[in-house]
């Protein structure tokens, strides 16, 4: 039986590439947190150079010749010509290295550098355009990035739609054909549910969230919750950025960010819990495999399931607040004086069609994703031109959510993704929502006292369960296979739909 | 006449290398400012990988073959076989590229990676050893780094002493033989001057510096002074670190750090001015030449002259405080109430033998350097063993300054330099002190109203003069040549000695 040690000549090379990628990630983190405004152009070049080198090293003849000793080039599966079979980790490792290698091999290094540079620049212009609330400022850069991503899809190759090539990068195995029925089911059940909620005689007033909340105390409370979740500050940080995100350079250095708005208590609070969920995944990866696919997260959908599980299944649940609400009320005594836990629970679960995806409730959130999923397919397939985006965006917002953004900043300019070329990323948010409920229900099944633990502020049991069942496996299994191993069944919208129907049915007395 | 455009194939390659070095510098900056404690080992590997790649790219056959078309391999001067001569920038550029290339060429890439990794690790162990006040904790790592630096000197080659090989890295052209007479002159005049000062009937009480000063206000004042100096926060930042430093990734992103001690008003204040001087140099480099030696600072001695000029010639002068003291007193009204400017001026210029180099006055500072210069020579030449360092350190402290550190942290462990392998760095501090006075006197000669401008808080005239005379030239001239161009004469301890004799003669009524 051949084991991982046979593959060391290969993994040593991958480790070096990962160091370079980690350095590039720190450069991006710095760009979003501390970089002075003047440093943007030079930063774009630095990141582009590093990504170019990482790419060149991955597609080097050296890596190729090592890999082709052991892998069937057609399938990417471990070749077994000697009769001496591989153990399971080695087979998975070879499959995943092949995946990365063969994808990288299709892209010219100059293209990788150019795409990286243009995305860094476009991201900076997007931020300016947002500030000036002017889509047209961003349009030239968006055109460049979109053209490059369409070019990328051509290099990568695809079935049915070039969009599938991009989707697969973020969620291995995902396709339009596979996702469309899922979204159709969601739409068919969520839109009527939303209507019943808006027509319900129960009206939730969330004005208490919009009192004045001290900046430092909000951050301190976010830090407290992160600590309770088991996020290790000895191997992480919490910083501020315009858009909350998580990034990792190694399981010993995983950083989350948040934002604090004086009159939006939920913003810092839930972004801390959300990013904390991502952070736990990255801190929970197996350090021994760092630099190889076995030490890497499996897909964005699974990653998002971790953040949404903590944010929603835990962070917007009654048990969680049974423990944390008294502390929150102590921290913000004046603002929450006389507000009972049940009122607070209702407030943070209020369903209302709103403009901004990241602030949307659990139910309307998926409608935000649907419209992005549709729009970006059309952009990549060339059915929609970037110029028409604001009009199309607003029309779809009206169709799905019944509201029209008064400005581009609150509409088509709200998300960073397209500026950094992340077409195909959005659907993974909905996958994350669906998986999060599937995983949480499984955890509840396997840990009968989970609810009591959460209500006692004991979050470590859940954290350990997630680490054992999901985090530590890295890319050992495909996302679909992992989900099946954990829950006994594949992706399904049913648990999520039942969860929201139950939760909101009760809250809105439907 | 051949110009820089001929060299573009070469400078394009250098630019890529500089991007990698900039990335490595950001990784180091982060290590000193924001990195979580757990991230240290992974960080050491990341930096080592980047430095290894930068080295490999510099010594590549590609660069070598381009360079050898144009440069005489023996002298490093522009070859002129075609009869078509080079313009001055091109000749300088070729000379300096050759200097970098030929030095890098002598070092094996594995050695560069190893040295980088060991220095990152040793620096982290040094910080721990300091915290625990235990030299022996640091000793194993110091031994490794010292051995590597001695190995480096062998690779590089040298005349007279291996220490010369290391010295030349930081200060091109400097040698023990050249420096010894300078230090001897300083010692001969400073030691008696120090004795006269300590025996003077004038005694300066600096207790006002040790009242309680609010952290945020100290930082705010530091920021104010930096802004007045012309340090551009749109292309820079001020952060906190255990040891103040300046780093640059590009003239558009130059960062300084400081530290704030509640009971040491001078600490944040003067480190901001000092690092600001470094920062102005880096922000003042010519962006068009970024990535090439013409866009790089010329030496550490000249770099230090910029920080010391601002810190001492400006920041510890009466004119400076005529403008800034009223603002400082307004900021710290309670603490400085009733303290007149003359008393404050005396306080910040108090001469007293003290333990910590970075807190030393202008006069005793050079004695701190002398003992380090002597010790590190002996270490590199193998005349001293690392084990004996604490004893030797304390003995020399007693000889030169008449005091003995009660702890290693206040003694041999105080400086980061040896942990990061920076042997040969210390003498450049004294060079900086000497040059700073030479440059400032020249500036005063050429700008007759300089003192009045400073007294009116107008620091831009001086900043522009320094930029025109020094910053913008990069490595066009050697350090000695640059000093001669600016002042009309080479390095000399005389102006510095006259300056301190005059300044302290008056202050201490000698």
C-alpha cells in the first residue's frame, strides 16, 4: 500500500506554492484593512507578481512529471499500474492535485498575472464608484474583468455554458443544470411564504436595533462571542474593513474582519458570528496537510455552510440568546432596558424585503442570490451587456422583492464580487444556507443535549463536532460526498425550507 | 549616447524582483505590528520562500546574460566597446545593479532561504527571551544566526576582516579601517565632554517627561508633527510596534511605527519624528525608477542621517519648539502647566549615561554604538563567543558609560539587530549622526531663513531641500560621493563634535 510519504517530492513543491499564495492573501488582507489609499496600484502589481509565480510553479514541468508518474491524465485518479495500491488519503490527494494542476495548466501565466492585476484595480475603482454612487465610473473596469473571465471560461472548457466553468472553480461539481431545480424549488416555496409573512397581522418593530450603540463596546461584544465560539485569538485577529471577510495564511493565522455601525447593532454582531464560522473552519483544518489539498477547505458552499450555521442556526436562535442576551443587555443597558428576550429574538428575525444582501433575513437572502445567479449567467454567456446592469438589477429587485434600489450603491454596486472577477461565487451562498441547516439538524440528532449546551453558552461541543465531521477532512472528499457522509444524504432544499417554514410560521403566527 | 531605455529588458526583471521584496517587507511589517502570536513559524517560512525566489530571479542566467552585455565583470562599470557611451544615470544604474547581482551571485539560494528563516525565528525567540529577561533562551538561535553570518562573509569575500564584508552591505565602501579613526576621534572628544557635563553645576531635572500622558493624545500629537514634516498619510501609516521602525513597499506606501509609554513623553514623540525622517526619504525616492537601484535609498548611514536630522537637529532644537511647544502644552495642559519652553528644551536635551541606546541623548548615543561596533567585530571574527556576551556587554557599558545594566533585557538583549542577522548595521547609526549635522549645516547655509521657517512650523522648505539634494537621487551616487556633492566635503566627525560642544556647552554652562 502506497501512502502519502511517497508523494512527498510533490507535496514539498505544493507547500512552497502555498507559502506564496499565503503571502498574496496577506497582501489582500492588508489592502482591505490598513493599506493607505495611495498604495493601491503598487499593491495590485505585487499581488499579480506573486500569483503569476505561484501559477508558474504549479504548472512547471517539474510538478507535471512528478504528477504524471502517479495519475491517470484523463480521469485524475491515482494510476495503479504496479499493482501496488494507494491508501485513501493518497488517492484523494492525487485527485485534487490533478484538479488544481490541470485547471492551472489551461491558463497562460500572463493571463493569470493580467487577471490578478485587473481585479485588484477594478476592486479599488469599484470602491470609489460606490462612494460616488456612480455605476458608470466602474463600468470600464467591469468590462475588462468580465472579458477576462469569459476568456478564462474558454481556456478552462465547459459543457453547456461557459458559466459552468467558473462555477466549478468555487463549487466542484456544481452546474447550472444542477442548481436550477434547487433555486426553482426555493422560489416556489419562499415567494408565497414571504407574501404570507408580509400580510401577517404580526408586525415586528426593529427600532431597538437602531439606537446609538458605542463602537468599542460593539467590537468587544463581537470579540466575546467569537471567543465563546472557540475562535482562537492566539491564531487569529479581528479587524475592521468596509466588508467583513475571513482570510487564512495557515491554520495558525486566520483573520476575520467586521464593520461597526453606530445605529445598526446587528451589523457588527452577526458579521462577527458569521466570519467566526468561516474562521473556525480555517483554524480547524489539519495543519499536517497544510499546503496540500487535504489541508484546504473543500468548497465555498461548504465554507459558507459553516458561517451560516453559526450566524443563523445558532446566532439567531432562542437558546443562543438565552445565554448571551443577559450579557448583551448588561453591555447596552440603556438601549435594551426593558426589552425582553422574546422581543429581541423577534427583532433579529424580522423578515422584510430589503436592498442589501448581507443585511437580508434568512428567507429573502436567497432571493438576492437568485437574481445575481441569473444576471451573472447572462453576463458570462454574453446575453447581457454590462451597460444594462443597473436597469436589469432594479427590474429583478422589483420582481423578486417588490422594491427598487434608489441608488446604484444600494443596488448593483453593493457587492465586491464582480469587481474581483468572482463570477460563479454567488450561488455558493445559497448552497451554504441549505447545507447549514442540513448539518445543524444532523448535529442536533447526534448531540441530543446540543440545545441545552448552547443555552448554557457552551459552544465547544458544536465546534468540535464540526471540526471532526467537516473541518479536518479538507478536500479528502468532494463537497457532495462530504455532505453525504455527514448527513446521510446529498444536498436538498427540503430541510432548509422546513426550517424557515417552521421558524417563521411560529414567529408570524401563519 | 545610450540611455536608460536601452536597459529596459533588465529593469523590467528587477521590477518584478522588487515586487517580491516589497511583499516580503509587508510580511515583516505585519509580523511586527498585527500578526497573532501563533502565526510566527508560518510567517518565517513565507518570508523565506519569497526571499529565496527574489534571490533566484536576481542571479538567473537571464539577468546575468543581459547584464554581461553591458558591464565589465571585473569593475562593474559600464563597458563601452562599441564607442557609444552611456549617460550618467545608466552608468550609475549598471554599477549598482552589478553590485547587487555580483553579491547575490556569491550566495547559494538555499543559504539565502535558510538565513531568512533562521532570522525570522531568532527574532521571535529574542522577543520572548527579552520578555523573560533570559539571555540563555536566545543563545541557541543567536549561535545559529552568527554562524550563518560568518558563513555569509566567507561567501562574499573580504579584505582584512570578514566583518568588512557585512559592513559593506549596509554602507557601501565602509570598512573597519575607515571607521576606526572616526570612532577614535569621537571617543577622544565625547568622553571628556561627557565628564564635564556630569560634573557641571547645571543639573537638569526631567521628571516632567514622566508624568502620566494619555496614550491617544500622545499618538495624535505624533501624527500632527509627522503631518507638519510633510509625511504623507495618503501614502503612509503610523502604527504601534514593540520597536519603532520604517518600512517601504513603494514610494506610495511607506509605513512608520512608534511606541507609546504612559510615563515617557519623549518615547512616542521622538520616535515619530525619527521614523518620520526615514519615511520622508522613502516617500521622496523617484517613483519612475522604482524597482531599480536609482529608486532605492543609497545606504543605511544616509538613511539614518535623515531620521537623526529631523529628530535632533530639528526636533531637539529651540526653533522647532518655539512653534510646537505651545501646541504640546495645550494638548497636555495639566502636565505641562507652568513649564516654560526653556525648561522643556533643557529636559529633552538632558545628557545622562543610560542603559538603552534608543533612549540615549545625542552625545552618549555614539558610545552605545561604539561598544556594539567592537563586540560585533569580535563576534564575526570569532574572537568572542556568544556565550560571553552578557559579561562583555556589561563590562563595556561600565567602561564607556560608567553604568551596568541590572538585567539582560536592559543590556545585551535590548536591540533586535543581531537576532535578524544585522551584524554591521550598528556603525551606520553613528554615520547617520555625523552626516545629519553636516547636511543640516549645509541646509542652513543654503537657506538663510531656515531657522525662522522652523520656528514658524514651516518644515516644508527643509523637506524639499532634502528631497532635492538627497532623496530623489536614490543610488545614483555612492554614499561618500553624495555627501560630497551635498556638503562639498566627505564624512567628517568635526561638524558633529562642534555641534554637540556648542549645544551642550551652552546648556550646561561649561
